[in-house]
C-alpha cells in the first residue's frame, strides 16, 4: 500500500564473508613481508654482534657459533610463518583473489536481477521520466485520473470514502460512463457490484482472483493500460498506490477538491504545479445535500 517504505538492499552474509576474507589475506601478506625484513635485519645484527663486536665469540654449540643457531631458529619461525600463509591458507594468489571477486560480482548481478524483476511486477517503467523526451513518450494519451480528495489529499479510510457528495457522484458517473475504469483490488471490492456501462479493469497480484463476468483482471499497471487501449479516455479511479503509479502516464486529472482536511489512511499524490496546469474550476458551497464545500477542478499536463 501507499506509504510503506521500500526495503533497502544490503550486502548479505555470504558476500560480507568474501570481502572480509580478502581483507584478511592482504593483512597476512603485509605481516609476512614485515617478518621477512625484520629477519634479514636481525640476522645481520646478530652477525655484527659476534664477529665485529666480539660478543659471545667463544660461545659455540656443536663446533658452531651461537649466532648461527639463533639465525637458524629465527629462520625456522619465518619458514613456519611462510608455510602458514601459503600452504595452510592455500587460497592465496591472484587466481584465488579473482575467484573471490567473480563470486562477489555474480552475487551482485543476481541481486540486481531480482530487484529488476520485482520492480517490473510492481510498477511500470519508467516510473519517473528523466528527460523531456522520456516524459513525452511515457504519456498515455487520454489517460485520466479521477479522484475526490480533501485539502490534505485524503481520499479514503478503511477502504471507504470519507464523505458523501451527491454532485460528485453524479459527475463521476457522467465522466466515466462508457469508458474503461482501472482500479486496484481493494477499490473494486469496495463496490457492492460492478458499476453499469463501464469496463472494469482490476489490478491485483493475487492469482486466480475471482470476479464477475465482464471484469478484466491484470497483474500490473502496464497490462491494465494495454487492456484499455481501445478506449480513447480510460480512467484511473484508485486507490492511492494505483494513483501513484499511474500519475507519470496520465494526461489529465479530474479532481473534486473537498475543502476540508480529513483523518485518512489513503492519500492522493501531490500535484506538481511544474507539470500540471489548472484549466477549469467550479466551486460548490455547502448546502442541505452537501455537508462540505467542494470544487470541480480539471488539470492537464503542461
């Protein structure tokens, strides 16, 4: 429904493990190189202590100078370090690194493909035109949003209208009769029965959704627009999420603006004055039949 936050894609546990493993191996290389440098410097230092400075020059083990055993012992530790890095953790070289990178790229491609598939089934493309040419080509000629909304853009609560305005219902009937009306499942279910002299096109993700004869069921807005291609002026009649998806494609908005703010759970998208221009407005004051004042307003795309 309209207003829910979209989930933010995140790196999953397996991908994070690949990244952390690569970082760990880089640190191992650096430590091994540092150990090698220190070993060389230390070996030279021990030789200088014994030969140049004469420290322990008479100390021998098995007829060999003590510093030779010290260097050999240190060499053993270095070789053990080398063995640990390159043998124990055998996945090391460029081949291993490339394998990890390939796995990470494959994971990201799989995630992108899943997100694209989800977007295709939940909303039309493009959702928002990004250039003047795209904006022009995305508009469906004659497609009209028809809505009654409060001053705070409220349109309904608990899948019901918040008001009852006789003239608004008459205008709705007059404008939509003989045309296709496109709606979400909940809007359709709010009707006691299908409205006469109109082709109902219902958008739902439910499989095997049961409807009366003559009602068309589709899974997304693109299919709904395809089903209404034979109509020169199909109407979008709700609810909030369908209005939001259809607004980038619409060429006209027929609005009943109820001049009061209401507590609601469903809202009409904001009308951008940079995109829409008002061409007609008729004000109706509150009276015995209408408990709220309202205006009939027609917008067209600039």
